[in-house]
C-alpha cells in the first residue's frame, strides 16, 4: 500500500530518512508521505533522496491540536513547506512544547521520579524542532542507561505520566486553525485516526468541514471493518479524500503490529488524489 503516515527521528520516530527510504525501496513501495509531528524538517531531505530511487514523496506534516479536551491530529498533504503561516504555526507549537516539556521534566526531577540532567536531553534533541517525551529515554540510552526503546511504553506509564499538568487546557492551537493554515500552504487537511477520540469522532470532523477539511484517514491499524465503513461513509457524504497509513514510528517504537506499507491506499487512488506528485 501507499503509506501516507510515517514518522522519522525529526519527531518521535526512531528511523532516519535513510532508514525509511531503505525500507520503502526493499518493499518496492512507489510512493509515501513523511508526516512528522509538528515539523517539516525532514521533508526536503526525503524528497531529494527518494527521487534518486524513483520513489515519489508527498510533502506532509501532522499537526497537534486540541478541541473540547481531545488531542486531535490534523495531517497536511502536498503542503508548501516554505509557507510562512505554516512555519509560524509550527513555531508556536514548538515554543509551547518547549515550555511544557521543561515544566514536566522539572516536576519529575524535583519529585525524584527521574534523576537525569535535563540539559543532556536538550542536547540530544538539538537537531529537532521540538523535544518529544520519548527523547528522554533516547537520551538516557545514549548516555549509557540500561534501557532499550522497547521499554518506552512501561517507562512512559510508570515515570513520565506521573506528572499531571494542564497541557490540553492551555494548548494554543485549535484544529480549525490547523486546517486553515494547511489550506493556505496549498495542502489538503486530513483528520488523522479519528477513532482515537472515540464517539466524538464525527462531531469533531463536522466542526472542521466549514473550515476546509479535505479528507479523513480511513485506513489505519486501529480501524476495523465497521470503523472503516463509518469513515468511508462520512468521507463520501462530504466529498472528502480517503487516506491511510501505518503511523510508523520505527521498529522499536511502533507498538502496534505493522510494517511500512501494511496500511494505506492503492497506487491508483494515490494517483487520483495526488496526480504527478
């Protein structure tokens, strides 16, 4: 399948751009999209390197937003990564992540949940636009701590989640803004993995229709037959594109049983949606 939901080391994945291209080439996948969380840092690199392997790349991003207490991710496809409003929005998110990360980490350190220098985490993630919580464990491993990335789910639950801040309440970006900015950047805004917000899925998607929502991520590892039919019906009723992907975060951090290309759309559907991209 044409996998339209892939993450790299530039957000919270473990694969470099070269790693992703190697996997895609080995599996003879003709096209993909890199959709890192709240950054486009890896897009130009993967476009340049993939073109040498005759792999087509849709420039993408996955923007984190909050609505009615739900964390909602909006995928942006075929975006102009140099678009100023888009980069300003990503900058706003990066600044917020930096502020809340510092508050979160300092609480964990003060309460003896973690005993690791925050500056080592910041240095480790210095090549990225925003620090991800998983960078804590990655930095500790790089520093010699006796963990592997397979420990992340337990590490997250037993250590990171001790802190209960106000991340969602104070979050600065609503999905309507993300949809509108993606459109300004020449792209198509797609509602990511709607089942993750439960019964609020259709209601939240309907709120975005007047703002230019362009698609729904229908084909996804957590979407069984009934959910696929639900989202296909919604997309067809509102003339939205139907996309899909694995939400790949690398072999060690992808906790659902998939590999790149296991979910997505057909090449014919890809061509109908993205043309000569």
